């Protein structure tokens, strides 16, 4: 009896996979194998941040000679912008009071809005 249940389950699963492949064109290939190295992969980071994870403060340090028109934007994991700054100096010390525990994404953008650098950090207080 148990064998029959497993056989029926396996048959239904096999049909479902076939339907997904035919309906949505789903394939099981790996994109990572097809990726080629480019010069963009080797670009140097413009901003460093620490500590990560952070409890009360996080520091962002911009590379010397950065464009003064850059903006630093921080988004919560839901995509809502929770902070924006136009760095006056090379270092930003950000208090995490008011930030909930979780993962945040930061983006360093130029004046046209193009993302220059980005990363993620975790708040653990």
C-alpha cells in the first residue's frame, strides 16, 4: 500500500514538472556556468562599511577623491528608503537608533541616479 502511494505521488510530481517545463519554458541549466569575466567585475569598491553586523552605529568610508555630488541611500528589506545623505566628508557615522533589526541595502549614487556602489548590512540591536 505504501509503495502505491509513493508511486502515485512520484507520477503526479513528474507530470507537474512536465507541465511547468512546457507551460513556462522552465529549464534546469545553471547560469553561473555561462557567465564570463568582464572588466566590470573587477571594479574597485568606492565605499567601505563597518561593523557588519552593526548594533548601534555603522560607519561608511568613501574612497579618497570621490565625487562630492554622490548620495548615500539606505533601504529596508521591503525596499522603502529609510535614509539619504549627501556626504560632506569622506566618513559617515550613522546612528542606528530608529532602525529596526534586519537587513538593509545601501546604494551610493551619482547625481544622475546611477548606482556607483552598493551593499547590504545587518542591524542586530
